[in-house]
C-alpha cells in the first residue's frame, strides 16, 4: 500500500511539472477501428474473443448505454443523429470502401445515412470480410448488414428502431466441417425528457443466434429495459434502472431457459464545493440455477485544481455467461450449463485525471479486484474451452496519455496487472499478461496521412501452467486523399515479421498487407 501511494503522488508531481499550456487546436478526428484479423478457435457470437482484452472486465451481453447508436466505423455518420446533435445540421452521406490484400483477403463496406428534415434520420449498411490461406486449410467469411431509424415525434421525445445481422462461416483447425454462425439483433427504444435535467426511457430488445454444423445450437434472447433520470434539485440526479430478459438455449431437442433481472438505484450529488458523490445499490439475479447478488456502489470525485480530478470508485458486480461460453465447441453436442455467473465481490479503484491543455491530457488509476467464479478461456492443446476459477485476485495500475495537435497525435496506454488464483497460487490464470503497452501515433501533411501502432504484451499463460512468449507487433497505414471524396490507402500488419501467437495454436511469422480506397459522396 505505501508503494502505491508513492507512485500515486509521483504521478501527480509529473503532471504538475510537465504542465505547459499549449495553443488550442482542433481535436483529433476519430479513426476507424481495424477489424480483428485472427481466426477464432471458439465460436464467436457478437464479439471476437480471440483477441484478449487487457485491463478491462468482460461486459454482459445486454448491458449497454441507453439508446446506443449502431457502431458504424464511419466517423461522419455520428453527426446526423438528432439524438445527440442539433437537428438543424442536415447531412446526406454515402461511403464505400474496398480493400484487397495478401492471403486473398477482401474487405468491403457500403454505408448510407441521411437526415430527414428536422424530425428523423436513417442509417444502413452492408459489408463483407473474407480471407483464405493465412492458416493452412482454413478459410473465413463474414457478411453483415444493419439498419437504424430515428424519429423525433415531439421536441423532447426520441424514438429509435435498429436491426443488425451477421452471417459467418469458417473451417476450424481441428475439423473438416464448415462452421456457420447467424446472428440477428433488433431493438426498439423511446426516450423523453421531462422538465429540466430529467428523462424517462424504455427499450425492448431481442437477439437470435444460430450455430450450424453437424448439429445445431440456438440462443434466443428477449427483454425490456426501463431507465429514469430525475433531477431532484440543482446538482442532484437520481437514476433508476430496471432490466428483465429471458434467454433460451437449445441444442437439438434439448432446451434450457433462464431469466435475468437487474435493478439499480443511485444518487449523484455535490456534497460540497468541488466534491461529487455517487452512491447506489444494485441487485442482479439469474435463474436455473438460482444465483443472486446484492451490492452497494460508490464513487467520489474531487477537483483539486481546474481540469485536475482525483477519484475513488467502489463497484462490485455480477456477469452472466455469454452464449459462446455456454456452448461446448469441441464435441458440438451439448450446452455447457456448468459455467456459473462471475461475481466481482470487491472492486476498488483510485486515480486521477488531468487535462493539461486542449492538446494534452492523461490519467492514471490503481485497482484491486476479487472475483468469485472468474470466467477464463483455457486452451488444452487442441481447442479452447471456458471454465470457472473459484477465487481470483487482481491488482494493478493503468495509465494513459493523449497528445493532440492539428497534424499530429500520440496515444499511449500501459497496463500492469497481477492476477492470482487464490486457491492455487502456483497455477496461472489464462490469458492475463502482467504488462501490456500500446503506442499509436498519427501524422498528416497536406493530403498525406501516416498511422503507426506498436503493441507489446508480456508472457501469457494459455492454460494453468504453459505459456506463450513475450511479443511485440508493428502496424502501419499510409493514406492519401486524392479529392474531397476519394481516399486511397495501404496498410501493413506485423511489419517486422515477429513470430508470435495471441492464442495457442495460431502462430504468426509473416506480414500482412492490404491496399484499397474509400469513396464518400
């Protein structure tokens, strides 16, 4: 504990001594997220688990921000939603992108969005991603589509309807069977503002996921969510959220239903000058087998000086297993109902965030967490499987740094995390590296733009005793804007041909290159 305090105060001093007000400049334009290129060993539903997230916790399938927009990977599209931006700003955007690269890799997307007067908007898109030959005897194909409609029936009322679908097929490394995945989502939501600082919203959602091979697995989810934000008085906000949904798992003639209920109540208020407090209580329950968890939450934030905040957060939680974790993929014969919900019994974080200027900002935080029935992916040498680890303790430091200018930006994120199985400390928790560092930068000169990214990860254990070595990978993209509507680009991954494996059984020792164009009109 004294060491953590010393590091904490050294961090404060570094921020203070490095402070140097810079001239205000335009914010960095959002960059498009690159899709994961690795072929997953397990069947993926909705999220690519083959790329392990470091420093963050798994998120439940349904818990999302209220009336969340469909993610487009297309930065201009966000400007046309009347839910977040002024309805006076009208946009009509169509964008087409095409890229082709080594290993017969093809990426293509078509998106279109338009605002309809001042009362609504629509967004739709289709895309395809395929590759063949990167891994011997394996191929991968994904087709996706989405549609989103938004309306403003009244000045303080928003309505959203959204659907999306994903069709995947690929051949696994240990089987000649072509695996197919179909995923379909639908959402209907309405949110209205009631007076100053208050709102009420309701959301209905559903999802159907199908796995097709020699046998069939299916998941059906449906439910509703209610959220109310009430401004009790100035600088005091009461938030109530309730959620209820049912999931049905089916394989062949076997069916299994379970119900999830969640209730959260919190109050955020200004205790005294510059000290904000958020206190709450949450309850989550899963049936079959019955598991429930009642836990308090709290967050304190103090503004030490302008743009410099110190904060402390306490937040336990319960996470229900996802469909691809409950499905046993090695035999394709049953649903793994033995995976229990993950309980974060204790989670304490303290940190600071400092915006040094319009161009320079950073934060650092320290965390301690204790888990019950921690959900981990373990590779046994042939194929990955999900399992519970009874008691897991995690502690570490996370720091990030962002520097933005008109023509240059630099982002750095470092995570130190020590994870331990408290019952069997000699056995490792799979896929939890101690050190992870990502550095990315962007430089533009006229019509030319260069993006560089470096990812480093320390040794990771792919099961309870065997490890994958340290690796680092360099990625770059060079783009040139020919006209306001046309951009051409070249992208390369693993440029130094580092031999590494993010997942057991997927070693890489080659570079990958793509070239293509984006057309916007």
